[in-house]
């Protein structure tokens, strides 16, 4: 099967957030129709929080059986569990606290005050074990991901895979990150090979600060230089953008405009 890539440009961040929320609800509904369950990998950031709030409030979300959705995270800041820097905390306050999830299917990455203490390598190994435990019996190291959601940094990073950083070369499912160019400096992240096992990967970006990175990623940059260029879904890759973030995207790549 050939993976398809689409660029969808919306007029502003609010329209983008609401459209992405509706798209995600439908994707999860479709997955549940096929398998009875669904799985999504969450991201952090301003546009993600806006999308999560829109999803929690959208009428179509009532059709999703949230008690049969697995929630994973693409990356996490290695800070205490109650820190406002945690992507988990953002996702809970904007989405998970407002829908009827099964707590057993919510899989946050370990915090720095958790069982592994201040050892991010051990925390990464723990999360890799959690993923393996949720995989199909046999040799699979990863469960099925219906959708991986990714923000795009101004430098082109996705999750906590930063340009020219050792983690960009990592092949293990989950990696610790030390010396992140964005604070906090210590993190855990899914690696590019893990992200690329998803059925669909959605890269979501808004604002003029993202335009250079998006343009480079879509014009053939390498994955070490621009990690966003190195991710793609097995079936579909969506670039969900507002007009400002799409400013440097060639018209031929814009498959749909709203």
C-alpha cells in the first residue's frame, strides 16, 4: 500500500482546531467500527490544546466510545507529575477530564517523581515496555496506532526529536532526551521509527513562526535537519495548517483549502 500525503489549509487557528477535532472524532469512530477500539497518540502545544477543547465540546464526540480509546503520548517533559509543563496535564485539563475515558487505557509517560526517579533512560525503557505490553501477542514491540498527532516546532522538531540531536538517529521505540534546545532540557519521546508505524500521522501547525519549518519539510529537507520531514503514516499523512503556517508551501502541495 502506498502512503498518501495531503496538505489541508484552514483560514485561522480556530478553524484549524475545530476542523482537526471533527476529523479526529470521525477517524476514531471509523477505527472502532473496524476493531471495536481505537488508539491515538497525543501531543502538546497551543494548537493541540485548542483542538482538544474543541473535541471535548464537539457534538460528534458523543458518538465516540471514549471508554474504548487508548491514549498515548508522543513525548513528555521529564518533570514532576503535577508540573504545568507536562503534556499530560494539558491533555487532561483540555480533553481527558471532560470525556468518559477508561483510566486503564490512558498511558502517560513517566514523570521525574515516579517509579524511576530522576532517570529518564529508565523512564523511556518503562514506556517502551508499556507499549510492548499493549502490542499484539508475539514479537510486536508496539501496539496499533490509528493516529499520531504531532505539533511542528519553529525549528522543525516533532515530539522531542530535535534537529541534529542524537535522538534523531535513535532506533529504539522510546528514547530519553538530554540537552533539549527547548526547556526543560530533559524529556522522553517516541522516536521517528515508532511514529512511522502509525496508520496515520497528522502534523498540525499554526502561525507564521512555523512557516519556514513547514516549507522546508515539504520541499525535501532531510529528517535530521528537519525531523518533521521524516515522519509519515503507513496509510496517510496529513499536514493540517492555517494560512500563516502554510505561507511557504508550494501551491502544488495544497490538496485542499478551506
